[in-house]
C-alpha cells in the first residue's frame, strides 16, 4: 500500500465572505509562517480570497466573515451552515452586524438614493445583522479586524479537539497587565475600554487614543455609567461630550451589539 493511500485525511477548512471589507480574511493570510503550518494541518477546500481552486463540502471547519444584508445572503448562510460541522464567525461584521449596521438606525432608501446613481438596481435589506441571528454559531471571534493570535488559537484548539479559551474581561484589564497608562485618567480622553471585550492587545490606548470598541461589549458592561461620566464637564473629571458625540462613541464598529446599540440610542 502506498504512503498516499495510508495518509490520514486532513480536516477541511472553508472561508466564506458576506458583507464586509475582507480585513478578517486578510488577517488569516497575514499569518505568514503560521499559515504554512495551517496549510499542512488542514485542506483549505474553499477560500476565494486566496485561491480559485475549490473542493465540495461538507467542511469540518467554516470561518465566516461579514454580515447579512441581502435576501441572497439569507439563503447562502443557511447553505453554509448545512455544509459546516463547526462554524466560526470572524470579525465585528459577522458577530454584530458591523459598521454597516448603522443603516439599521436610519432610512435605507435615503442612503441608497444619496450614494447610487441608479438606486433601482440596488437590492438590499433594511438591516445588517450578525450570522448568529440566522443560524447556530459554534464560536465567535470578535474584532475589526480579528486578532490573528486568537484565530490561530481557535484553529489549533479545534484541530486538536480542545475547547478554545477566549477572553471575556474588559480592555482595561489588558491595559493594566501591559502597563499602559489610562488615557481617560491621564488625559481625559473618551475611551470604551471599561465596557469593551479584550483581544486587540491595547492597540489604541498604548498610543494615547481611546478604545473604539472594536471587540464589542464585554460581559456585564455598564455602558450607562461610562456614558454619563463621559458627558460630565471636564472640570468635573469627565470628557465634556455632548449627546451626539456620546452616541457616536457607541455607534461605531459594533453599532448593533447589545448594549452599545441601546446606549447610543439613549443619547439621541
């Protein structure tokens, strides 16, 4: 018997895209040396961002980037779920609807008419919703984009039959561990760190910027307390934000995430 005939079957990996910027798929391609190890451990059966060559499902692991914004998306995500043993959503678009979920708070027709020369050719839903609103999801990787270290951890755990362990504490914990100076305390900068799930490696606070909430709300996040503090006058220790600025603080990359959506709406 030949070596090829006795070699064990490698797990199959599929990567699917819905409404998104492709940034989370690029995070996988940016793994560089680690990607070679992944390619040796799995058969990359479907990944149009990387190759036109595809293999038919079902697939052992499916990574799904992007939100659901069209009727066609609704049909396709159900087909993707049927073909996947394990489905992992990657990025803010797939886990909360993404920044495009801002259209859920406005009149979609107004946006279409303002942007497109021939609006009659556009077919879209009035909402941008996360994958979990439509099909069962096994694991979520948050971020805009995702953290490649978390992605490698999840893939490695799944390939070895382990349960992935992802952080559920706030960004503030990460800043303290890294010795990053609190931008709110030191400079009065508005920051979503206290209510945002950790995962980015303190990218913004370590260069003096407030957290934008790319990884979505942390567990039991007290968004009301943070917003009320940000609206206090500077002389009282706050950031002096008005209602519009406070709303914009929460309605960004994770506009439609539970907690962020409601807090933004509370301010107008």
